[in-house]
C-alpha cells in the first residue's frame, strides 16, 4: 500500500532553514506529483507547492516563492522540502501529500 | 491570490443532514476535493472530483456542484463525523492549488 513517511520533528532558530523529507513506498515514485501542505496550530491547511518527481519541475505558492525549494532523490524515492529564512509564524506541521495519501506530518518549531 | 470560501462552522443533530459549501470563481472549471480532518490526524479524502467517493468512505458522504459553489453533504450525520472539513481546488489555470479555510462540523 502507498505510504509516505516523513522525517522527525525539528526545532530551529529564526533565520535558519529546515529540510523535511518524505519517503514514498508502495507505488512508482516518479508517477505522481508530490505536494507539500502546512498547518499551523489551530489553523487551516495551506498549500505550499508541488514537485514532479520525474522531471524535477516545481511550482510554488506565491507566498513561499524565494523561500521554499522542493527536490527529490529518485534513487531512494524521497522528496524534500526546504524552507529558508524561518520566522516564528513558520511554526507548523508540514505534510507531504499525493491525491488521497498523506505523510504523518513533521512538526517544525521556530523559536529563539 | 485565488481563494475558496467555506462557512467557519456548521452544527447538526445526529441523524440530520449536514451541508458544507465551498465557493470560488474557478470552480466551474476545476474539480473540488473534500478532506476530513480530526484533531491530531492527517486529513482524509472523502470526496474527489466534485462528487466521487473513495473506497472505504461511507455512502452518507456525497458531493455536488452548481456553478461557483460546491457542496459536501453528509446524510444521517453520526457523532464520528464531527471534524474539520476542507475543500481543495485550483485556480483557473491549474497553476496553484488552494484550500478553503475549513468548516468545523459540530454534532450536537
């Protein structure tokens, strides 16, 4: 069955970067776009962008352009989302998502 | 930027019908997907392509579309349906995905 397994929780200082991984299994990794979504505590879902694992092409929400980078390593069926210049309001749970399958979420806390 | 509008909350008694709407200018051109999210859990897809139901989702969940508004209907609401519901779609060019602000369904 399809599984998306994300890396563990992170604590970062303001201004730093964070890189979250999402390891896919149960399907052909290069067949489907992977999306990234985040959710601050008590808030709604916020789409960040997508990546085509086959071509490496990406598309980012305007809010995150210039700060987010989505990459992949097809040899290990893993997608990555890196967010830079972190601020306190970037504290959230970050999810990778394809169609009906979601990762378990990665809590990123930004605090001085 | 493109937005989808949902009511913040909907309340129904058990056994009644809950309707949650989602409005957006591009909805006549783009499919809508509905997700259910319970506290501390990842979202679960309950409706895709406006009205299709994934396997394993109860028949009481249905979706419909009319112009710039789509509706998630839960017939015979059960206590276990209490959750946040999010619609998701894309802008008219399908460049950007977007989520609605979410609707908290309360089962009285």
